[in-house]
C-alpha cells in the first residue's frame, strides 16, 4: 500500500461501509404498481412481441421527450447497432474515444471503422475542430455522445454534417431527461440512442430505445428489431431480434412515474457533494447548466495534479472502504482491443482524451445515498500524504 492509500485508510478516514456503495446502483419505483402490471401481463399471456406495455412505454417516452417516434429495444447497444444500420453508415464513422466501449463496438461489429476524435477538456464532449480533421473520403457519419448528460456541441456538429453530407446521430445513454437550449435531448441529429440498463438512473431492468422525428427511419428500425417481418409471414428485410419484453416495459412504466423524484434526489446529492468537496483544493466537480433540465446521474470529479494523492491511489483506497469509485472510460476506447492493435498510434492525436481519462473519478449517488453518507465518503479525501 502506498503512502497516500495508507493515509486514507488509517488517518481520519471513516471505517469501511458494511455494504458496497456502487456508482449506478439501480433506482426502483413503486413495487406494488410493478407487480400489478406483471400480474396483468400474465393474465393476458403476452410476454413479448411488441405487447401493449411496450407500446405504452414507447408512447409515453415519445411524449416525455417531445419526439415523434420511440422504437424500444432490448438494450442500448443493440439500439446503437440498429440505428447505425438504419442510417446506412459504412466505411468510417467519427466518434469520441472517451465513451463507453459499446459506442465503438456497435460500429466495428458491422464492419465500420470507428475513427476517434478528441474531446474538449472543459466539457469532455467531442471537439468539433478535431472532428473536422478526421473527415476523409470514406467518412459517412458522426456519432456524438452527450457525456454525463451534458449536451454535445449539437449545433457545431450539425453544421459539419451538413457541410460534408454526413449522417449525424447521438449516443444519448447518459442524457435521458436532459435538455439543450430548452429542447429535450432526443431531438438532435437524425436519431438518438438511449440506454435503460439497470445502472442508469432510469432503467427497464435491461433495455434501450432509438428516438427520432423521421417517419421512414422509425419504420425501418421497427422492421430491423423484429427479423424484418412486415405482417405475419412476410419478411422484407434481413433483421434481427431487438425487441423489448413486456416485463421490462412494466419496469420502465413504473420507473417513469418516479423519475422526477429520482432526479431531485440526484440533484440534492450533487449539491451535497459540491458543498463538501469545495473544501478540497485540487478536486473539481463537474457542474451542470441549471438553465437546462439535468438528470444529475453522475458525480464526476477531476483530480488535479495539485491534489496530494493520485486518482488511481484514491480509487484503490475508496474500494478498501467499500466505496466503489470508478475511473470511467479509462483508458479510452483507442487503448482497448481491437482498436489499440488496429491503430496503435491513435493516442498521439488524442491528447485531451488521454489527459481527462487520467484524472476523472466517479462517486456513488442515487437513491441509495444520502447527505450523511456523502459526508462520510468525502472524509476519505482528507489525505495529507504525497501523490506518489
């Protein structure tokens, strides 16, 4: 154990929590309402194949986001894959490396090369100037990511896409219930992919969706998620099985009713972290634009060079206290397989991605965390040891 970890573990830090505190612990709505919907599902004898609960969830999500179409999927990764195929993307598509690996894998699985652009170190989102530098004759699209729920530079990316005739879509896995310019995320680009995985602040057990305002694009994706069936016996497209189940839709409907309460808890937690962490020079908390709708899903900290412990040492020490802090998106998609083998020199062109990946850590939030817990977690930052 290094000196910084020893300091955290034995000098003033609270004892380990009896149960692990995770980033992304599931938020669960009204259990009785959920069980009631499940009972009705069993009575109908319909468990899948675009049943009434899925249809209701699609309608309610579309209304919630102010979009014309919501196409529910079995998970967020398949939502990305189907959206990519529906947009007829080929060749090369520009994406950030500072994102969850599924963003890149969804392209690679379909024989498309993800070309990694750098990020803005202030926002952690795609840098439009870097995107421009990555365009080649083989480029067919751009996938922006609304990291931490903060909108990507949608106007700049749209201008680039329009100028070069590229399809623009978004990975909005972090950004459900967030807005940009007073418009709900879900309305930008040609479509946006959502994740409703259990670790997201809003979940359907496992699930996802693509939202769009394009009629034909939505119809194409509905075909693709159901093997290409048009009617009972008529297959008109080589589709796959991407359908959301009825029991997942039941969870989604119940959790949608409590989404405002969960967001308020997340917001209160974020404020509590901000108030305590302001005492620690060298730590900076990612803030949100209070003029927009935010889900406050993540508590994101950057550990500066002037803090007396390194980020990785902090994460290790937190884990010893049962606080499962995370180094999100480290070391970047470009340093994971197969991309580090395909382009071993990629990091040279992604200096901001590499720098941000080395200093970010995430702390637990959500309904499992309260103000007293947050104070105890933050006590672990009272480290006076060296950063070695």
